C-alpha cells in the first residue's frame, strides 16, 4: 500500500471513529434508556414479566401497536447511524473532510426512503437481522443479537439439533451475503427498502464473478474473524447496560470490568478499521462498474455554526453569573466546607459496595457432564469433583411420584415417543437413558436424596421443580413430603422457572432456601424481581451484567449463574459478584472459585456453610 492510500485509509478510520464517538454514547446513554423507559411505562405498565410469559406480555392490541412504534423508532435510529457511516466514507473517498454536524444533517435527508410501507421489513433487516449476523453494517443501539447459550447447548445434545444450528447459521450468512448491498443502495440512492433490494440484485447481476467472490469473501472474513474474537472474549466483554451512573465504581472495584472495558475499546477500534476497509472496497467495486451514486457535496453550515456559538456564549454568561453569585457570599468558607463534606459523603456512598451473602458455590448442572445427566452416578461424580451442590430436575410421573429427569419428552434421552407424565415411576425406572455418551437409569427423587445422604463427601441438592400447567400444587406437595420424610431439609435448596411453584413452596415452607430461575425478561428486571419472596436468583448467563449484579448485592440477593463452562466466564462472573456458578464441569468451577477465594479475604453476611 502506497503512502497516499495509507493516508486515505487513516482519514477514513478517523472519520468512522468520529461518527461512532457520537452514536455510541447517544445510543447507550440517551436513546436506549429513553426507548426502554417508554416500553416499561407505556407498554408493560412498569411491571416486568419473566421467562415464557415475556412473549405474551405485548399481545394486547394497544401494547402491540406501541411495541411496533418503538420498534420502528429503534429502526430509524439504527438506519441513521449506518447512513452516517456510509456517507462519511463516501465523502472521504471524494476527498472531503466533513464535520460531525455536516454528516448528521446531510445523512438525515437519506432517511426519507423509510416513508414507505416497507419500513417494517427495513426494521426487521436493520434491527434484528444485521445484529444477528453482526458483520459490515453495525449500529450502537442493537449492537449484537445472540441466540441464548442455554438454547444452543440444549440443541447440541442431539444430532438433529446440532445440524439445525449449523443449517440456521449457514442460512442467515448466505441471506446476508445475498443482500449485502442493500444498505448502500438504500442510503446512497435514497430509496425505500424494496427498491434497495431490487437495486442490490441488479448490482450483483452486473458484477463479474471474481468481484462478487471478492466482496462476499471480505464480508465472510469479517464474520469469521470477529466471531473468533468474540468467542475468545466471551464473558470478558462488558454489556451496554453496564454504561450507567455506576461506571466509575465498576472501574474501581472490578478488575473484570476494567479488563472488559479495555477489550471493548479494542473491539470497537477493530470494527471501525474493518468498516473503513470494507466500505471503501465496496465503493471501489461499484465505481468500477460506474454504479457508485453521485451525491451532493456538503452543504453550508455557517448558520448552524452561529447557533452553536450563540449557545456556547449563553453557557459562558451563565458561568459568569454563577461566579458573581458565589463571590457575593460573605461566608464562603462555611459554604466551601459544607460542599466538601457533601461531596465526600456522595463519593463514599457511590464507591461503597454491599457484601455478598455467602461464599460462592460450585454447582454441578444435572450432576455433571461426565456421567448420564440427572443420574445418581452424575451427582456422585460431581460431589467427588468438589461440587457444593448438584442441580437436578424433578417432575411428576403418571402415578404422582417425583422423578429426576429434565425433558418433558422421552425422545432425546430414551429414544421413545411419549412424555414423562404419561408413564408411571416403575415404567420410567425400567428405561435406559443415553446422555453424555453413557447410559443410565432415571431415579426417583427419594432415591436421589438417599444416595446423596450415603455419600462420603458432604454436598447438597439444588432441586429445580419442573411442573406442568396442572401439576404445580401436587409437585410442590409431593416434593415437601419426600424431603421431610428423609429429613433432608438442610440438604436441599429449591428453584423453578415457574414463579407460582416458587411462591407455593415458599408459602408452605418459609424457612427453606427457595429461588427463582430466570432466562429472560420483558421490562426492567432490575426494578422488580428484588421484591419477590425469594432467597436467591438463578439467572442465565445473558442476564448477568455489572448493573444487575450491583443491584443484587444491594438487595442482599445471591445470584447463581447458569450454565457457565469455561474459566474466563467463571472468573468474570465471580468478580462481578456471583454467589454460585452452575456448570456441566464442576471441577472447573471448584478450581476457579478456590483461586478467587485465595486472592484475598472477602466479607460475607453469612460466614458459615453457605446454606446448610
């Protein structure tokens, strides 16, 4: 690369950074919180809902309309950012060096194409599809959409599920490559989404195959490289909700946040360089076929400049008035001392951290991955590897006996059609299940408790209640009966994704350690779940953030993360304040928790055995 091209690339990268330096803070600190507030107050009524119910929370006509309006507002902002990036690099290519105000004003005119019935399709493309692929056209409001890890992990347990994952990923990558020129067609030619799709295919038909392959190869390289980077950094990267009023506290107290913040900056810089490279490459190809649109130059912004200068003059006048008011006080020292004390109190409260409830727990997910899931052998192995608790799933058989099995269907584990609730406990015990490459038997809940009581190493059971819609009360009653019959009250803790089951158990046995299991929510989870009648929260990895964990500490609610299976993630969650790590590999969690505890003494509200 000669000096001229290198200089031009440098200018392009700086231009992209200039645009992103505006959009990222605006998206994270203003637009995102504003849209969330409107959704919480006007759509949900400020009452968050969790798990399966969140998908039903917006189905009333009024709520659905409001949700669509908010979705379109998000789409407008995402399109605006991508339009600004495309125009910025277009003008850089033409040798112009526009200012930020020029970019924002001129790019806004290209959004007129959204005044078309295809705006809903455009919203799906820019807000949902592009963040899923996460290549080429990035926005700061919906930076990335990932399929939850627990869903992927469950699908990977079967050959058909694994093939489905691969087919799905291949499908959306192929679709992305086929529509790769839609954004420049839409914003550079200033047209609606449907016409942009037509223009996209026209351009591809016009190109020679070698140019198509080069362009597709560039996008595919982006997908592969960034996917690898994000995979390596998963668990270390901070989330957008972490940029809030407590960000300085996170930087002071959390080594993982400092590391994640640096990685985030590095990733943003890489993305800016990648966008500069790939957009200019795309423009070169279009220009080769004389298809690069001619855009008007930058318009005069002197009037706007005078407005900005006037605003700055107004601020200076306000500052002068404030100084005059301050200097007119006779007792400046008293006021200064009061201000210093107030600032010190605010700083002390700001940087103070609440303690954790108990030492972190190593929890084996369905026992462990080294034996068939939810079997006595799996739990015994987990305990031998240092697990404090083994998580098991409990359902009711046809004859009302609590049995230890996860799936509602027996297809994956036993290879037969039918549901657990359609077979008696005796029939279920006769089945041979295959899991983690090994075979085993389905135990009853009572057999599991008795087996754990006979183990040499002392450990407990984290019992997840998995009722059907009409067995909630019966399952709670039967589980209570089995636990009390075997005097296992101090050996078991309980949770469920179904809050009614959690509430029923807590009402009947208020002294038991009972938690709520969450994999997602619609609404601000931080402002509601702490008032629930629970002793702990078990949350899917994607729910955990520094903001969420801070609120948990302040509410003295332990948080157990599921299902984490690598060192980096575990170390990050522990530094964020997790009170437990649920994992398929409890030996990894045990080693990481011991390493975390060795780094220094931590203060816990309860210093004895975590629960028992």
